[in-house]
């Protein structure tokens, strides 16, 4: 496998790294909503790689070297020697269609020799949990699924996803990898600390949370945010994600990010399911813990990829937009901590998202997390 990074801005178009991959079979790209809405963005990438599958999404910021940028888009071109690829996409109207949309994609991509799935989804009209369930219902639980939900910074206006076509809203896209040569490693971690009392989800509907301990969920957030920050919802709630878990399996906890609020009903929409009866606890981050979480996720992915140290590989870093908002100008520290764990021949790209998908470390089931790393390589020979 060979890999190359590319970067784009409106003034210079795409510039490629040292490796020029004319035979690339797959290209990932990540940029802000405004960038992807630029008519020349996708067309110029497609012209550069006319025979490749091209997938990407809008973000809450993307990696450009050691920095996180809103001005420079990033892309990763991959050339495989012994791996087959297949893509699929679907349109989703609202979150109630999430499982069916996932099943449609899974049915289109399942097949003998399937080694892994990477999915990019609209970030505002989807229930990430049931989307993954739909994909897994078709491809099977033994096939790892990773990826992320598209972002729109802290604006929550619209997210865009593209699959061999111009990026569009309400879109879910996926690429599958087939064969014995491909190696895909996964890692997930948090870095947030819980605070406040343990609570119970008393009324919910899928990924919409209505009540916690019998009281409106939105009131709980407003209590901690205060009057001024409450006016900035849902963006300000990104600084306080929620840890949820089945009381019968506390070791399988996941972190949920807020996507929308409804002041009239007092409800909040999260990136994944908020099942009634589950335990819930608010979280807040610290710089040191978030840095450590990035390093941990990357280390796990590198170990599970089983790639040779001198072999070319690629890493896709997907992190929660709330982490970026909290760390502010110090966000480069998270990226640097992750890159230290990569081998010299591993090229990384990544983006800040509204939800991160990866197999759970304990259960092995593919779920939403708070930060994930996917490492892709091919076995030599």
C-alpha cells in the first residue's frame, strides 16, 4: 500500500505530498461546510484522481499537519496492491430512518472476504447508534465498523457528505475493504472526567432525551451552564458531554454528544441512543486527560493493526468537536500526542465530528465514542 497527503485552500487548490499516486483507488477528504460548498473543491479532486473512489465530509475542523485548521482542507490518497474496494451511499430524511439506511448500506456492501467498513454520515439527521446497528445487521458483528458523523463547527446548520459525487446534505456514505492483505486497526478513548451525581434516564425516544430523574433534561444543562451560556445552546453543551451505560454493564459506557435542543419540550437530541433506564452522568474535560486519551486511542489502533514498523500505513483520526472547543488554541497538543504513537511511515489525516464510530474495547460491538483512530495497512506479499 502507498499513501499520500493532500491539502487544499481556495487560493492554491490541491497540493500533494512527496508521493504522487496516479493509481490511487481511494481518496478521503475533510473540510468545512463552506469549503465543500465551493463548486471547485470536489471537481478539482475528482480531476486529480479520475479512477478513484472519493469520499469525504464537512467537519468541525480538520488536521493540517500538526495543526487543526478551518482554512485548509485535507485529503488522503491510498493505492492498494491486493485489496478490493466497494462503496455505497444512501439518503436519510431524519433520525428515524437511521437503522434502515444503515441496513441498506450494509446489504449493498456485504460479501465474502469483507474485512472492514468505514462510514461517513450526515451529522444532524441521524441516530449514530441505530445507523451502526443497521450496518452490522447485514455485515455481521465480526466485521469492524469505524468512521464518524459529519460536522458543521459549532453552527449546527448543515452537514455535507460525498461519495463519488458532489458533497450533499442528508447523505450517508461507506467504503468496504475486502481481502486477506488488508489490516485495519481501531482504538477509542475518552479523556473526560465525570462530575455531579449519577442520574437515571427516565424518558427518551431513541436519541432524544426528554427527562433525567423525572425532570426535563434541558433544565439540567441550563443549571450547569448558567443564563449566559444557556443562550448559546446547543453549541455550549458540547463542553459537557454525557456518559451513559446500561447499569448491568457499566464497563461498556459510551460518551454522547449533543446535536440539538428543543426549548419548548425541554428535550435534547444526542448523536446516539439514550435508552430509558440507563445511567447517565455529566462530563467535563481537562487538557492533560484529553491529550492522554488521544495517545491511548492511537496506541490501541496501531497495536491492533499489526502492521510492520517499516510498512506504509495510514491513520484516520476522528475526534469530538467538543474537545476542540474546550482546548481552543491548545488543540494542537492533542494532535501531537496522537502522532507520537504513530510509526514514521504512517500518514495521518483527521477531522472533528459530531460522533465517532469504532468497535468498543470491552464488548467488541461497534458503537459511538468520543475519539477514535483507524489505522489502515496492507500485508506485504
